[in-house]
C-alpha cells in the first residue's frame, strides 16, 4: 500500500466519533436467532433486489449453521465491498424491502445486520485470508489504471487482482475509499471502518496511489497509453451552490464538504447553534440528522416542493423527524442575513409554488449554520483529460450500463460519474461488471 496507515490519517478528535453506531454488531446468539427466522426461499426475492445479486439465503443459512467464514465468502464472491454495503445499503428499499416477511407486514429479516456480522468477523485482523488471488500474470496479464478510489474502482480493482491482473488506483485525496470514507453518516459507517475495508482490498494485490490527481500529477493520455485499460470511477464533484447574495462566507457549507470535514478532520467540538439544511435528498437528511445528533440547538430542513416530492428515503426522513428535525416544505431560500461581523443570522425564504418563490411571502428563519444540499456538480473537466469519452446532457459519462464500456475502446467507467448518484452497491456492481468486461475483451488477447 502506498497510503499511510489509518491512525496516521484520521485524527482521534474528529466529530464523527461522537455519533454512536445505530445498528451495532450482533452477538453470536443474536445473529443465530435472526438467521433462523429466514425461510430460505427458492427464487428468493431478496437476491433479485440486490444490485450485486448476493445469494442472501445461502449466506444466512451458513450463519445459522455456524459457518461464518463460509457465509462471508458467499457475500464477497458477489460483492467485495460487502462489509461497507452491509452498513450503508438502504436495505429497506432493497433486499429487506423485498423479503417475503415484508409482504406479510412482519419485520423482514435483518439482512444488512447479518451481512455485517459475517463480513466483519471474517475479515478481522488476524483472520486467515478468505481469498487467494491467482498468481500475478506479469506481462501475460493486464495492467489497468483506475481513476478514483471509491467503491466502483475498488470493486473493479479487486476483481482484476483476484484474477492475477495488475490494478493501480489513482486517488487525488490523501486517503482512499471515496464516499465510504468521507460521506457516509457516522452512525452507519465510520471513516476508520471504511479505510480498514480498503486495506483488505489492497491486500489482494491492488496498488493504491493517493494524493495523485489525474490532469495535474499524471496526464489522462499517459494512463491510456501506458496501461491496457483505464477505469474511471471518480464519483461526483463539489456541492452545488444556490447562487444567492450572502451565501459566500463562514457558517454556510456545502453538505458533502461539511460531512467530509466532520468525518475526517479534527473538529471534535462543533458550535452549530441553530441549523437550516436546504434540500430534500438523502444528503440533506444525513446532514440534518448528524447536526441533530451532534447537539445543534434546532435543525430545520427547507424544501422547495412537497414532502412527497423529496428524493430522500421516506424511512430516513421519518427517523430525522423522530430525532427532532423540523421539515418546512414548499419553501425556497431567497437570501442570507448576516451580522456586521459576518456571522449568519438567518436564512431568508419565500413560500413556493411548483418549486418557485411566490412574491410577497418572504420571511426569515433565524439560524447560525446553513447546509446546502441541492446536488453536486459533475466532473466535466476530466472529460478533457480523456478525449473520446462522451458526456450526456447532465454531464455524466456515457457508458454501457451492463459493461461500463465508453465510446473510447480502452476506457470503462461506472458508479456515480455514470449514473449521476446512486447507492454504493450500484457503484460496486458497476465496478465488478466492468472488470469482467475488461477481462473478456482484452484478456483473451493475452
Ligand atoms: Fe430469507 Fe426473506 Fe430472503 Fe426469504 S426473502 S430468503 S425469508 S431473507
């Protein structure tokens, strides 16, 4: 590995450590009891609902019989990031949402918690490796450069390394893992846990070079020339801004930038005061819940349309409300009120119809902190680095959804930079599928 060890990267005093794990690791007795509830359905709907097609009844059966390592192998055979997916997947709308128990209005099998149980125990330090990569093929094998060290690239690199091919990941940040490290709500996954999973992947023989930005430290054309294939898994860019007067300055944050700072930098004590979060997606809900749990005096979400139009998951919004988050729908920001010393004093808002401000309805919501969670920019600049890769009207890379193949014969892509922002498990599926497509197309030539 070419990135520093975890304890060198993450300060002890970071704020995320103040947020407890909402779904802690099962004990053996709890895991066995839950596993024994599973009906091991044929044509199990939980498998169909998993974007990586994990054989859920088989891994659960292995837990029930005490074969935890075998259970973890079953999970990892389909999803090498099965540990983080167990923690971050919205199982309510994926596998557990499809569980037959849900249809009977009974609690579904806690698939995510069982998956965490198997993967966490089987990959703990000191455990024998679960997989032995095929011997390195050297010049007979492929060498693939992967841009971005998030879930899509890591899944792609792991699949290549297991087959004995070379995989070199280039990451511009100081630490790898992408959103798993910097963007997941801490009560689901801490940054340290995400980095441990990265180390587990790196141990398969994946080379990870951090602090290297493509276009600045290494040219895209050099990667295309110097490697057999390039996989682009760069995710999304920086937070979009409202573009309103007074937005620039202290107290107003892009939501993903704020979450990243809270997770990986030394801001143990936050003086949040009253918080307003603008937006109705999952990032907005995450920031609102995190602020509430970190001791904000009051947290309000402001959304320009109705609650039913919010793109965030209904079950997450319900939890946010239970934690005291107030939701004000059909309201749009129109400006910021700052004190003479620059501090934020209020968000100026107006009532909204069809997402647009209604004249004459302006008012102020007093606050000290504002989070802007209205989306993230696309990394259009990278397209200049990789001529031949086409972007769609949204700024997303155009790639075959089944294989990740782009218009360039040596470049594949997957994850958020292709789909515009979906779940981690979708990025993992994209990366894995692209690895197999690369090996199918190029591997035969070796
Ligand atoms: Fe088990 Fe539910 Fe899947 Fe059936 S649908 S196999 S009960 S987890």
